[in-house]
């Protein structure tokens, strides 16, 4: 395709990010030739930087991407799709690379994609600039579809991921609109944790929360609190310790717990990592688990099996979650018919009883 030369109008009173002047191409739109002119490279180099970055000098590619962000340039994905076949690649956007929960889930994703003839790219949207880069990569046609693992629709340099009209599937957290999502029956699983502790005779309860406003935390709290309420334990009587799924906040919850004059005899943590942090803190202070306090986590990560005592936990079907999400996304990419009931499959989690929960201590 012949691009021709662009007429670039520069507003000299303002500059974009990184000192790049704001530009307007033909008809007020920004075109690839505008990017090339401002970056001081050829149109072919801009194209390679966006679609085959490994073939471009890193410094040149960084300069091109800086101009792309500053000008708000977006490739014409529809036109590109007419000229090129699918990449047969899926992008997975992670909230963080540091959470052990995702390891087995990603194995399920990768195994399913491999069987279906697709490759896998991964990137974290924990930082804003990283999210922008991943959305821009998608806009440039480097992935046929996206798996979102934290429920947020990130923005690129000019448009949000939703505006790119690429297939998107969520995992664990519903997405805005009617985007397909693979869910876990969080309330039922948390209810099982509460029922287990009630059966052991506990009447004083605590809960270590996830981040404020987090969907899965809200579901887990709802299932836990509702089951305890049925047994006569009002939600207001459950001591809540703030957390964010990380081990550090579990340790902080342990310190708050130790400072209480009337401690709960049973604690349910919204993630295994927080449960492990709590366990370390209270055992370090000389408390017996489960003799003094029983503890239940959530996720079923591998580390839970190596605690002392082994952690009682809700084990999520992480590999099945990844497989289901990847398979659903490929069906969307390939235009296969998907029934309404198939767009939001719900998988069951199960209670795995370890050594960290036991009978309530004598009053």
C-alpha cells in the first residue's frame, strides 16, 4: 500500500509526552507518516517497530513508541487484517507477575492454546505505562485476542482495549458489558469454609479481606458472612482485618490479631498468601495453630502444602480455569457460535482440610 507524504501541522505552543510536538495529519487524523516524520525514521521502520519489534534497534523502537504515544497514533487494524493472516497469538494481561496463584492457571492457558495451535504472550498491567504498551501492542495487531485476569479494561495511548474490538475473555472477575468470563463459585466455596469452622465448634470469627472494592473478595466475604449469620453470628460480630492478598498484609493482620483483648478463635483469609503471613506471625508469638486459633485460606497454592501445619484452604480449579478461558477466547477469535449460557461458565472450588483448623479451644 502506498502511504504518500503527510502534511503535518505542529502546534508550537505545546508538546506531547517526552517533548514530542503534538501533530495532526491529513484530515485531523494522525497517520504512520506523521509518526515517521517526528521520529526521524522511515515508514517501514515505524511499521516494523509496531509489528516486528525484534527487527528494530531498541533505541529506535523506544523513540518510535514515544512518538506513537505522544501523537496518539493508532494503526488501522481493520485495514491490516485485510492484508495479513491472524497472528495465532493470545495476549494475557496479568495484574502482577509476583502472585503464585497465576502459575497453574497460566499452565492451563498455555496447554489449551498449544493444543489449538496458538502461541502466548504475557504482560503485567500493574503499572500504567505497562498497560499502555500492551494495549498499543494489541492495537498494532500483535495478538488476536486478550485474556484479562483482573477485571479492568486498560487504556492505550489513544484508545481503551474495549474500543479496539478484539476478542476479550475475563477470568474470575466480570468485565464491563457482556464480555465472556470464566468464574468460580466464590460464595459457595467461602460458605464451605464457614461451615467447616462452625462444625468444629467455633463461635468467634475473623476475616482477612482482599483489596477494597475487589470483586472476588466481596463474593468470598458474602458467602462467609451469610453462612455465619445463619448460625447466629451477625456480620458485625466478625472481626475484619484489612488485606490485599499479599503475604505482608497477612502478617499485619497477625499483629493486629495479637493485640486484641478478645481474639477470634477462627480466621478465614481471602487468600493463601495472607493466611501464610498470618500463620507465621502468630506462631512466632508463641500461639498454637490450631490449638489457639484455627486458620483457613483460599486459592490452594502450592506453598499451602509446605506450611507447618499444612494449611486448610479452598482449592480453586486453576488449571481448569485457564483451559476454559483460553478455549473460549479461541472460539471467539475463530468466529465459532457460542451460546449465551457458555459465555459465563462457573467452576466449583473445593475445601481441602489440612492441619491448620481444629476444634475450638475451651473457653
